[in-house]
């Protein structure tokens, strides 16, 4: 039983106390069970889609309160029962547990982080993996024009990975200036304001009059989806990357059938990419970060002590132009 394995009366975590309200709290942590490993958090990261929808009560699945939140963490192995699943004490790992100082998990939930990868960069991998689904589902090839609608964290990373995949031009679209700046820093060739006069004309101009061959929605809103069909190139692909919680009216004749479009969703690793499972995508992204080919840091706007969580969640919900990628530092807990 190497390392710390016993029960703890108080384990710090971030909690959604009620709709739109996050606070700092603590709860007991059970002793390790056979086969489990204990992890001590270094950094955790906010998922600005799923998490915020549950906090705001806007997710398709009903949200109940109080509730824990989060599913992205970089931690060190602090203890284990048995052989630790091949992990060593002190080893840095990535996985899907929440904003909590310590967690007991099964080794199968844990992904080792290569040496030399910054822990905050590693925190970005699970969200990068979501964006990668869109790039793979859109089958972005060398020279394909790509337009990403919505430059939250998932859309910003979709721009980055589309560029890494050889998309040209890659165009980010969002009304918020700060988000457009981040997309450009991540490698987008252009960033447009969809509320500006002449937006569709400018998009057509950037794509040689054809429209984007891959039009990707990362807004997660019902009002934007019809625009993708209006602007996509003939024989293009419309990718539903964001979680659209609601019904969308579409003209399936004029701007779908007669334009020979393909629409594809990507709620999981894209089946045609087998054996690139979710886990393998994460492994590949970690290696690409280690090599310098994938560089997620421009989208991380805040790295702050976890006790600032309530204020940063408020900012994410109410001042979307100020915060994008938010990571919490758990040192000292």
C-alpha cells in the first residue's frame, strides 16, 4: 500500500451550490479500495460547454443541485492499493475527474503524461480531443477551406487543429474581438465578426467565391446552425461540433439537397478513424504537444488558485469576452 491510501474527513472541491452559483466546499474522501489509485490534483480545467450548461441549467439533461462539477484534471499519483496498475508514486497523469484536491480512481481512467509536457498544456488535451472530433468528422484535407463558427475554447482549438491538418484558409467566426484575437494566435488565417456588414461577402471572398468546404458549428446555439448551410460550398461538409440544445429549422431542399451537402455530428471519436479512439486521440495530442506541433496555451486566459473558482465561473457565465480557457491551481491542498 504505497503512499497515502486512507480516508480523509475533508477533501476540498468546487461545488455548484445552486443554479449559476459555484462555491468552495469540502467532503469526505473514502479510503482506497483494492485496485484503485489516489491522485492529488495539480491543475484542473473548466469545460466551457458541458459544465456551464449544467451550472446554468440549460443542458438537455436535467441538472440537479448541489452537484460536483468538472471532468478534467492533471494530477500526481499519491498512493495505490495493489500494483497501482503500473503507475508509480509521483507520476503525472491526465484524466476525467472533477475539480477536487484528491480523487480515488481506477487505473483505466488514467493517462500518463509524457515528460516535458507542461501540466497546464496537458489540461487542454481533453478539450483539444473534442475539437479533434470536428476536424476528423469534417475530413479536413490539405488545402480545404474551413470556417469555424463560435470561438469558445472548442471552436478556437478546432481552428488550431484544422490548421495543423492543412486546412486553408481556416477562418474563425465570432462577434467577440478577444476571441477572434485568440483564434488568430492559434493559427487561423482570418477571424470575422458575423454581425459586421458584408460578413457573408467577406467569407465568400476569402474562399474564392465558393464558401467554406468545411463549415463547423462550435457555438452550440440553435440560431447559428442555419447560417452554416447558407454559406457552405457545394459538395461541402457541415459539422455539428457544439452541443446544440434545442430544435433547429432547416431548409433541407434549397440549402442541403440541392447543394449536395453532407451534415455530420461528432459526439464521440469519429468511427471512420478507427483505431483512433478517444483515448488514442488524447495520447496523440499529448505527443504532439511534446513535439511542439500542437500549442494550446494561447487559449488559456486564466490560471488561478482554485479558491478563485466562484469568481471565474461567474465571469465565464456573465462576461464571456473576458475569459476563455480557465485552469485552477491546486498546489498547497
